[in-house]
């Protein structure tokens, strides 16, 4: 199968991105709760940019880059204006083990670095595949904290904050 095309997300891509997100939610319960406005969830406050991976006419994955808030910046040990947050990263079941999530993570990280910012992100501890992705890419765990919500299986969320390798910010 050919490599997917990764391109900036456009407004008219949102419907296909929401459809892809629905398949991820069904398979993995990501996000932990289905949002009332899934297109709005994919377009969070502070959005800097977003990308989608396409295989012809189907979305295989998505990632967004947002401004970093003061709490995550404090956990990362850098000022918010020196960071960019990777968020809303997912790959559909058909895209797994094809490098789609890794390519999307690299795309967002490169965009952050081009803007002179170091990428950071937060992941729920139960997201084993995501944790492996970040750690295998050299991201460093900088903090963990108990969340204020419960996961689909009823656990209190444990949120892990990661920072990209310094090389990603060059």
C-alpha cells in the first residue's frame, strides 16, 4: 500500500476527520468521552495548525498543534511561548503499524521546531500504544499527575506529560 498523504487539514476535511475519529472511539475509546461537538473537539482553543493523513479519500489519522498553557509549561519546565502542544493525535485501525501516527507526530514536531518551539504533549497512562510511540521516538516523561476525570474503564485518569527530544526543536 502506498504511503499516505499528510497535509494541512482544511475546513472541508473536518467531516472525514470526525468519521475517522468515530472509528477510533469505537475501537479504543479515544477520546475517553465522545464530544458533543467532535469537529470542535478536533479544533481546540489555541489551535495553531492541524494535519490529516489521507489514503485516497479516507482519513487515516489526525494531529493538531496548539499553544501550550501555563500548567503544562510548568510541568515541562519551560515558558509557554517556548513550547507547542501536540494534541488530537490518532490513527485509525486500518492505519496502525503503517507508521501513520509516527509520521503525524513528526509533522507536528517539525512545525513546532520551525516556529522555534519545543513540542510537548499529554497522554493518559492507559494509552499504551501512544506511550510506546512517544517513548520510542525519544520523548521524555517530565511529569505525571492524577486527572480530574475517569477513563472508559472507570479508572481515575493518570496523565503523563512528555517533551520532545531537544533535537526536535532545532
